[in-house]
């Protein structure tokens, strides 16, 4: 019998390569320091600008994979964890 995917699992499967890179960078930065900034995530992900990172993070937020409080610094956090390999 086939197992049904949750909406969250389906969203993860539809991520672009850049979204995966940003999500993993956020998870690692947040795990290391307990908080994360867009600039830190940009540096770890190797992207060209914080603007590009913010755009990707907005898409990840729509997929319920990351969260933050608008207008409040230091509230960016992943809603998923990296799976050890």
C-alpha cells in the first residue's frame, strides 16, 4: 500500500537546488549560534547578495520550512532539522 505524503513532505520534495542550499545553510548557522541573520546565511550558502537569500527565504517561508517575525532581528529560524547521513 502506498503511503501518502503530508503537505510539508511534498513541499520539501519540490525545493530547487538553491532553496536546499539556503535551507541547509540556515540550519547550520542556527545550530552553531542559536540564531541566524540573512547575511550569515548568504555567506554560508555562497550566494551573491542578501537580497537573493531573502527572496529564497520568502519561498521557504511559504512552504513552512522557515519562520521569522517581521521587523524583528534575530528571529530567523528553520522549522526543520538536517538529517544526519
